[in-house]
C-alpha cells in the first residue's frame, strides 16, 4: 500500500457523514505548541466546505473533523520534510501559508507554514474541489497560532 494511502487510512477510518471520525492525535507536542492547538480548537468553525463538525475519537484538542472523515485536522504535527523542498506548491489564504500536496487517493493534504505550530488538514477526494474550504480554517489559525518558524 502506498505511504499516502496508508496514512490516509490511519488518519481517517470513517466514511464522510459518519457521526464521528477516528483521528489519531500527533505525538504530544511541546507545551507551547499544545497551547496554540488548544486555542485553535476552541476557534474552529462549526462548518467547513458545507460539512458539519464531527466528534473525533479519541477526543483531543489536537484534532477536529468535519463530515465524518471528509475533512480532518491535526494540530501540533512535526515539521513535514516537504517543507524543505522549494519546488512544493503552496497557497496563501487569509494570511496563512499552506503547503499543498495531492495524496495517493485523490485527496489533498494542506499543511500550514510560517506559524509556531504546524497544522495539517486532509481532505478526501470528493471534497477536494478547491481550497475555498481553507478560508474559515485560516481565519481561526491566524487568530490563535502566531506567525513564526516552529522549531518542532
């Protein structure tokens, strides 16, 4: 199984529309990063891309989901190695820089850059039609995670 598919299956084991999503939190980040993630968790929108927020299992301030596993957020991840590749594609939405990666299953993974906590958002193939769903997420991130270079 390709790595992207294996990671996707591990992160989001439920199908869109389920009442909860199985989302593995990242390993415990440093205290300051965990604090930014907890603040972000409180500010996340109730809907993203037209999908309602879903309960995650296990519950954690480091994770959130919308539409079951259609859109899955993990805050406090370690710096992705792809951040070092100058050829990687990216977008800016509401003052937040996002690394853009297509996953092996046709979806996308967006990862914040230039913030003191890295946040990853995985979007399944069905809902990966445009980056417009990043608007509300970017607003919450800009309000809670300071700009800078994360050392984690």
